[in-house]
């Protein structure tokens, strides 16, 4: 079952190409997955563990314990040298190169230990409160719903509008067809930042600032989508459409019942693209949405980063949650990406 | 059911005229075959009748009504495509029902019609399959079934058998002919295969370069081709043509001299021909047979022999280097390189003037009985 994972070219042991292939792919895996893995592990670290330097890979949190007579939990250390070597003590405060410590069993007696003689006690601790906090302290579900609404509605409209345009450009002969197509493709060369201001003025005039529709409408006409679908639809034989016309199908029915179902692989690709674009979009929502109750997840993440202090543990947890839906969508539809792209290029 | 009438039908793509004013009457219930070489405009003509191509000029009447401006769906026709054009994402049942659903027929009647068509075309075991799970012949039957369920006024077939293998083609040919006998609708069938045309048609329309060259019953076209093109197109293997010179000609026949100097007599109306005129003598392969030296005929050398047991083909090099094919029943002792005299019966000869037009034949040797 895992033959593909350990398959190699050399018949007896690894030969040079095997080493190179495994090395290259391993490097790729490290570069691609490393940061994601780091993010996921970090999202389970406590705030204290996150602040630690040098950072640790695994979520090993310094142990803190409540000691009688102190309001705050105290960090636990094990003493490695000197008078109290071998004991586990709680640190009360640090004074220069010395630390004032107490034995939790005997909190009234203060002990002095050189800081080089002690080692913090750690335990493997998963800080699930990072995640629960996201739901209890921040309004995660509201942002999640905002993002979902924008993504789903924009994707449905994108698929609908782009496929209609692609159908017309692929299957109808009219004067100026190529000119229209070239115009649509040409817009690929205009960076979105150039249209940002005029677009905002339009949206603002239409009263769609701070409305989800202000994010949705400008996004639904994508040249990439039209191009992708048109190229795919060119491969649908005209005879099929003619047959449907002979079968009393209206042009709308030809589109809805014949062309759309047959374009499914290309549509799946566009769905994935559109979901990724809308879900991860940052700049345009940042401009259109100013009130926190209409924020998307990306905007909410950004607003976590305060001017003075940032709650990194919650930010990381929320980032992981934000990545999840898109990962799931991708996992289910990824086989269509290669299929759809491969088929839309060549007949 | 209805007859069709084409009056001066013209098709132009920009400045290019591909159909040059076709006039044609197709009677109710007739099986009419459009035949011609590739690019002769037969498919375009069919698509214009179907409503899939605009008609540039002229009138198209179906059942007496002018339908030029009606859309394909309004004309009440059904078409079977060369590529079958089955909807790949629908089951056979859905393929058959699609056209009926579009006219909002009640569900019960759709089911009844689909069941009836499936029974007639022996598709019942396959109703829930997708087209890609069917063989070529089954797909073709589904395509025909899709036309049948709609009970159209006219069936249109666009080279429906050209994607099938030879054996299946013969079977399906029979099935389509049987279908026509059973339901008796008007059918228009386009093909480039003259065997299909000969075997199925009530009437053949031979097209070339967007013009009708000749139309008529298959055997009439075989016996009395109006010109050299039709003579060469109808009949297999194709007719042999030998360039000759007129020695003398009158209303009772014509005497011709072939390039090797032999004289032959053709029973054609020779009026209009003058001694010294260049003509083409046309003889079908099945009307040539080896005769003894000295009898009237064409001198030739055998270049290749195909023995099929029951019949034989001789490929000969005739006078002036022209290729002559001979089709004879039975077997032959002639071998490669043998000189041979090919006898010609005067009443089986065709004579074509330089412009290709045939001289009328006086007697039809084939029409015995």
C-alpha cells in the first residue's frame, strides 16, 4: 500500500538517482510542511512557552504551581548545583544573578540560588485553552460565518457568471467574439491595486461599504475563470448542443442541462480557486469592511495583532482554524485540479 | 408526417456560396438519400433542413408550411448524428426522455414512449447504463431511439453508420430500412457511401459542389446516369471510362474507335455526335468479360487478379494506358500479364460527351424480365 512511498529505481538498494530524488523531495516536504507543522504545534503552546527563547519545537510548557502565600502561580525549577542541588523549588523573584526561591512544601523559608544553577521544569502540555478562548473570548463563529457567507455566495456567483460568459465565448459565433475574449484576458495584466480606488468609489456610491455584498460583487467576474471554462467548453462537441436543440431544448437548457454538467471538472477547478481566493482575500475586505461585526476571519486575525500587545497563542489557534476549511475543500476536490487543468488546455 | 419541398435553397458563408439553389421535392413517407463526395454540401443541406444552419436564400417547406425562420425545435424534425451525440452524463433512459421532457410531456406518456422505443430497438437491458458503457451499435440504436420517441414529421440521418465497423454497418442498414417500413415516416439520409444509398433509398439525390447532379430511384441512376460524375459515383467498383473517337453516329446507335484502333458499337441515341468527336465510353466492370481474340472488345493486359472464390476482379491496363476493372462471377484462369480482349455488349454501353453529359441509352440490357 505504501509502495509508492519507498519505490526506487535501483534494483538492489538505492542508486544515485534515488538519493537525489528522495533528497529533493524530502527538502520539498520540509520546506512546504515545516512552517505549517510549526504553526500547528505552536498553536498548542501556552503563552509562556511561546515567549521562551530559544523556542522549542514541541509544546513543552514550563511548570507553574500555586504556592501557599502567593497570589500568582510560581514557575518551578530543579536546582542542579550548589547548596540545594537536587531539590525542586518555586521561583519567587529574580534579583540580579540570584533567584529567590521557596520550597512548595515549606513556603515560609526563602532560599537563594544562582540562576546558572537551576533548570526550568517542563512538562508536555497541550494548551487547548488557546482554542476554547477563541470561541469564548473572541467572536470566532461570527467571523467564521462572515467568511463562509462571502466565500460560498461569491463562489456560486463566480461559477454561474463565468460559465455563462465562457459558454457564449466558446459556443456562439458572433462578431467581436475574439475581441471580447482578448479584452477579458487582457484584464489579467492589470494589477488589482490599480483598480482599487475606482472600485471603492463605485462600491461606496452603491452603499455597499461595510456590507458583505461589497466584497462579493467586485470579485465574481474573473478572467481566469472565464478562460479556464472557455477552453474546457471548446472540447464539448457541437453535435451535442445541436442534438439538444433538435430535442426542443432552449438555449438556457442547453447551457444548464448539457454544457454545465459536462464542464464539471473545469467547474471544480474554478470552485477550488474561487474558495481559496475569497477565503484568503485580505486587502479588498480590509478596505470595504470597517466594522468588526462584518469582519472576515482574515480581518479578525489582523485585528488580533494589537498595537501594544498581541495574544500570540490565540492568534495562532485562530490561524489554524482559519486554514482548516480550505484544507478540507482542497483535499476533496484536488483530483479535479490536475484533471481540469490538463483537459482544458489540450483537446 | 409530412413531405418536404426545397425551392432554390442557397447557402453562403460570407462571400463563399456552398449550396447553389437546390430544388427538391420529397414526398411524404419517402426514404431519400443525399449522396456525394466529401464537401459536396450534403451535410450542410441536411443541417439547413434541420434548422441548425441558417438558410441564405430560397424557401424550405415542411408539410406545406414555410419554415425558414423557425428554430430547429419548432420544425418537428429529429436528427441522428454521425457522432451519435448522446448526452454522456445521462443514462440511456434519460437520453431518450430528454426531448420529451423539454416539451413538458406528462411523465406517464414519456415512460410509455421510452419503453416502446426501447422494446423496438432492443435497448431494454441497457436503459440504466451510461452511453460510454455501450458498444457502437448500441449507441447508434440509442441515437435512433432518441429520434423515434419524438414521433417526428421527418427523420434526418447524418452519416449515421460511418463510425461503425463493416459488419455492424450492414446490420444497422437493415434495421434502419426496417424502421422505415414499420413507421413509414419521411426520412432523409446523408451518406458518402453509395452502397448505403443503393440499398436503402427510395430515391437518391446525387450532389456535387452544392448542386444536384441527378435524382431518381437507385436503379434508374445506375441504368441511366445523366452524366459522367453520376456514372462514376453510383456503382461499385466504379465505371470504366475509355476515351474514344466517334466514327459514325445516328439515332440508332454510335460506332466508336478506341485508342488502339478497334471499333465498338454502343446502342445510344447518337444524335448530336459527329464523326471525329471525342467521347468517353463508359462500361461498368460487371458488364465486361473476356472473349476470344477477334471478337469485338477492348484489348487489355491483366495487371492484377483478385479471386474471391465466388467472384473475381481483374485489374487491367487498357488501350492508351487507361485502367480497366472487370468484375466477373466465378473463377478465372487468367494470370498476371496475360493479354485479354474484353467483350462489350452494345446495349450496356454508356457514352459521355466531352462536357460529361450522357447520350441517352436506347435499350437497357439489365432491365430484363
